[in-house]
C-alpha cells in the first residue's frame, strides 16, 4: 500500500472519506510512488485528502458521500442538497478543493523555499498542484445523465463510485496511475529533492518538525543533530493517529519511538476533542524531566489539564494516595504497591482519555494491569513503545491477558537517526549479529522514493584496555579535559556511564566517587545522576556539567559523547543472565549519538566481542 498518513485510521469524519481512504490503500500502487495525507493542515483549513506522486505532484481531493437524488440544484459555485426534510446550500466541492489549492499556493509562496528562483517560472511553486472531487455514492452514468457537460464540475476531475468499486481497482496499480496521469496531467514537470519534500511535509503539518532541546552543541555536532529535525514519513504515519484503540510501536534504540509518543500527545490535544487528559508514562525516573522538556518544546500544555508525565511508581502513588519508597526496597515491596494500586476504586476524575507508554519493555503484566486500570474505556486510546533489545529486567508480557488488544496493530520503526551509522553498525553487529544493518536504514518504500540523507557519519567507536580501574578513570578524565579544551563538546553533552557502583576491593571508594574525584581534580563540573531518587527526579539534561550515571539510569537519554566503564565486571550468574548483560551493553552503546569509547581492565568474553565489532567499523 502507499505511505498513508495516518496509516491506521478507524474513525472517519464521513463514510465517503473512509471509502476513498480504503480505495487509495488498495489502488495507489506501486507502493513507493505515492504518499497520501488524510485531513492535513493548510493554514486554518483541512482538505479531505492530498495525494503526492513524484511524477504528477500534489492533488487535493474533496470527498462527498451525497447520493444523486440528494442533489436538488447545482451551479459552478454551489450545490443545493436535500438533507432529511430540508434543503441546504453547500459550496461546490470543486470550488472547495480549488480554495484549498489557493491556500496551499499562498503557503508555499509566503514560505519561499519551494518556489523557482529564476527563469520563466520565477516566483512560482516548484511542484505542480491539481485538485479533484470524489463522489463515493454516485456512479458516472447517473452523474453524466444529470449533468452531461463540464459546466458544474469538469467530469474528468471526478472519481465516481464505479471508479472506486471496480474501474480503477487493478491490483498492479496501473489503472489508477494511468487515470490520475490522464486526469491531472501536470502543466510542468515535478522535480523536487528529498529535502524539498521534507520541507513540503513541514508546511502541510507544522508539528512534524522536532523542536530539540538546546544543549550547547558545537558546529560539527549541530550538523549531525540537524539531520533529525523532522519526523520521517513512517514516524509521522504512526504519530498522526487520533482515534481510539491499542497500538504497539516497536523498533531499535534511536529510531524515534519517544518522539512519536511526544507528537501523538501534541496531535491528540490539538485534533481530538474527546481526549482531554493524557498520561505519558515511563519506567525510568530520569526520563520524566526529559519527556516534559520535549513536550514543552512542542508547545504542549503540561499537567492535569494537558499532558501528565509520570514514572510508573509515581502513578502508583497517585492511585493509592500513599508515599512510595523509590529506592532501596526489594521486589516484594513493589509487588505490594502494585496490588494496593489495583485494589483501589478510581473516580472518573482519575481516568485518562489517552495513555502513552514509553520504554514498554520494562513493564511487566502486573504493571500493565495498573496502567489499564487508569484508562477511560470510552476513548480507550493506548500506545506502547518498546524495544525488546533493551529489556534489562527480563519482563515477559501477555498483552491479551492484561486487556490490551494489539493483534494486527503493531507498527515497526526501522530507521535509526539518533546515532551515527558507525555507532549504529557497531551496536547492531554486537547485539544482533554480523548480518545486521550498519547504516541505520530498514526496508521501507519511502527509501525507494527518496533515499534518506539524514543518517550521519562520525568517528568509529573505540574499545581500550587499561591495567586497573584507577587507570581507566584517570584516562577518561584526561580525555574529557582534552575534548573540552578543544571545544569539541559542551559539558552537558558528555556522560560517563558505569555498570556497578563498587568493584573489588569492597572497601575502596565507589566507582562514581572515583570518577567525580578525577573530574574535579581537572576542574570539570560533574553531577552524579544515579546517586539517589532526588538526583534522578531533578535531572536536567541542559545543565553545564558532565553526567555520571549507571547505564540503567541513562535509559531513554542520549549524549553526544559517551565513555563506558565497567562492562568487564559483568559475568553471567545469579545476578545477571547473558541476555541481560548483552542488553545492558547495547543500551549503553546506543546512548552515544556521535562519539563512543568503551574502557575495560579484564578481557572477558563480552569485551572480546566488543573489540571484534570495533575492528569491523
């Protein structure tokens, strides 16, 4: 099917719009030739559909599900339609579509970036724009019998019921392509680049632009981060889902799952009047402030009347009305907390119209039952984003048993934008084997249409051995000082991640204390993110200090430059399974957007694998 935005609409404004959407889903082939937007934004107006084809340009469609007997009168400006026992005057749908085209042309001209700079077409848009009408309940014979000429609407610009039902339903897509080529022949060739198409998408949907958080990046890093300022077509298709139902969004680290959830929250507040209370839920305490900042950057209202961002046990506090201890408790304690939350009767005021769950792989079945207890079943809007490759806790889920219906509703995001292709390739080869993609691109029609130019390059990851943990930490501190002196990174863009607070001997200073002391001695401001609950809850990614953190606490976050220490301290046994160790290493590696260095003392099997993958870069 073509790229549909959104890609799984279940509630349509009219039955006619639903019929045309289903038709395009089947007929607009080959898949890599068409993009379809349903109810896009053009200023203050929302046409029913816009179809894009690289050789035809844009076609704006106005859809009507009138029957021929409902049309009492018609002229080039208005239709008089019988509705029940009264007659109503409506704008001629062809004129309505033409008005949308004028709005779109004005938008393009005012923006200025998609107009010709010279030649006979100077000042005119680079992309041809046509418009047409769809009558989903009128066949061509009945219409021609009633309106035999082009005086009301040019007949060639109309799709009728019989077109949608059988005439243009060739499974190869040739009949549909030939029809639009004949009916909407562009007056000039359509030649736009992938960057220009992305900018056009931004004009249609301004909120697909990602307003990132300023962390004081240097020029080279800004060029890398500039590449991920726009949701790709597949991300946008997933994000622009306004109707209820349950969905899973799955994909590897760095593919934009969190950004999709943030944009879903923004879209729901803007376009779905039934959704008033939205919960964006995560497991990692340190992720809460980051999510709030992302929402604020998009202009989303925060709090009870907007989007509430909570971590799971903070939600349990709300449900039980009792303080929850967020650290230094065993699993039995948290099991009791969940049972208490499930036992409470919740008033309607505590229900959420939409719930968006980030890092869903960290949630157990019991936790998901707590989540579903808070759901307003009238709206019943749930999206869970997850990456099984980052499962650190070995949680197993049975979606159906907890009341989540996701059969046929799993959306896969495959393209990795966060990391450079060198880091992506390194991480994927380590976690998933030598045959894994190294460049961040998955198989998706949009890449056949326009190969994505936003996947950046950077330095290869390095893996270095030292004689002791003290030597490791001294080296890391020196490297950070060198990077700062060279102006390579801002303090807030550097993190030192460790696996265990203490290594042998037990009575020696903790690893984070040693790291902090080494940084202090070189005049480098730093903060221990994973020190306690307070530090995690108040974490600010923009503060001018190097972050010291466990890999666990860094889940969901990212940094331009990451140093990892202590992976060689992990051995399979009672505390860790090999799968959990691999997941932890993968999470740590993928926190680095641009530069990654892994240090170690003992050459374990894990380290040998990482060394081998680094040599393959």
